[in-house]
C-alpha cells in the first residue's frame, strides 16, 4: 500500500492490513473466557460470597503449613490461609461460612495458646444478602459507566466512534474478568475498582487516536476504503508515542505495586496491569479498525447509491 506524504508519518507497521489477525486473536480469547466463566465461574472473594474473612496479626513468624495445621485441629482442613507482612507475621484466612462469635473466639484462643496473647484479628463478615447486593451493584456500575462513555463519545465525535470505543472498552473489561476466571484468581471489591479504572484509562487512549483520525479526515480528501485505511494507519502512528508514554507511566506504577506492595493490593495491581495492557492493544488493534469497518460500509453504500442514480 502506498502511503500519502501529506500525513508526514513514518508508518513502521500496517495495523489495518493485519486487522483480521487481531480480531481473530481477540475473538479466541473472548471465547476462551466465556467457556471458563460458564464452566468454572469466578473465584469470588468474601466481598461477593457470603462468609467470614479474618486478618490475624500473630506477632511471630508463621508458615502456611503451621497455620493450616492449627486450623485443622478445629475442623477446618480445606482452608488455604495466606501468609504476609514484613516478617510473615500476618495471616489472612477466608471461611465459606458466616462464623458466629463463639467460633471466632475459639480460633483466637487456639492461636493465642500457640503464639501468645499478642495475637489480634480483624474480622469481616458478609451476609448472603449483602453479597448478592454487591454483585448487582457491580453489574450496574459497569453498565452505567459504559453507557456514559458511549454517550460522551457519540456527542463529541459520531456514533461510529462511540460504537467502536464501547466494544473495545468492554473487551478490555472482559479480558481482565476472563483471565481472573481462567487462572482462578480471587475477585473482590478492589478488583472491581481495577476494572472500572481500566475502562477510564482505556477510553483515554481511544479518544486521543479518534481525535487525530477526525482531524486527518477533516483535512484530507479520502475517497475510498484504501485511502481511509491509509489515513487510519497514519493517525495511529502519529499518536503512538503519546499513548505508549501514557500507558508506560501508569504501567510502571502498577508493576511496582504488584512486586513491592502488600498482599492485599497485589491482585488489584495485577488486574490493573492486565487492563492497561489490553487497553493499549485494543485502542490500536480493535477500536480503530472497527471504526474503519463501520465507515467503510457507509462509503460502500454511498458509492452504490451514486452509481444507481447515474
């Protein structure tokens, strides 16, 4: 394909030429995610599943095997406590039942007998009704955010940009959910916050690219699909540096949180890493080619009407 010099852009890779490959890979991941969700579902944390979560400060170094052995003496043999803290002095244990106060006291007595009276705990209980309400509100939050973004983009640009952007950001959100389902990672409220902020960061990249496409479209005389593809490729490379630097800035922070943060924010940071990576990919490889497909159909219809009239 010949690229017009008026764009003054060094196009190193033709994204539009390979759009079918990107679409195919994306659809394959979506299908895999849907299958995983249907077969395995999500590994809900205490925020979305009735139960009790105990964050226990032991005061001494403890291993997971030691914690499992102690809990096993109380009849909780299938639990997988998480050990954290600067010196492995903190335990996080999730129970799939709402523990009565007598059960909590019994657990604390066993731990104090083993590690001393300095043992303390923070207990969080989620009832079945509260878990169900949180799940419904989460779905509403994602739907409302997506609709608001679509309306905003439609007002600022046009409906084709809005449709392309919304499909791409929903893909980004679904990728995070799908990978957490596939790898059986825990889904909690910080995870939902990560998904919603992913939508926000993702739409920012797409707005930057769409704004450049609109500007190039306004000042160029594009007549056919090949010229439109040329213009989209040029727009992608004109905004590439800005988008890469923006994503890298946040991605470095997210990676640092994952590597050096506490156990309680590791999954939040991981969800952010997945979402940011997917957002950068979808802005270039999904949203822009989708807009081109929608615009190309309009061009085809206009050409057909002109031919019929003549």
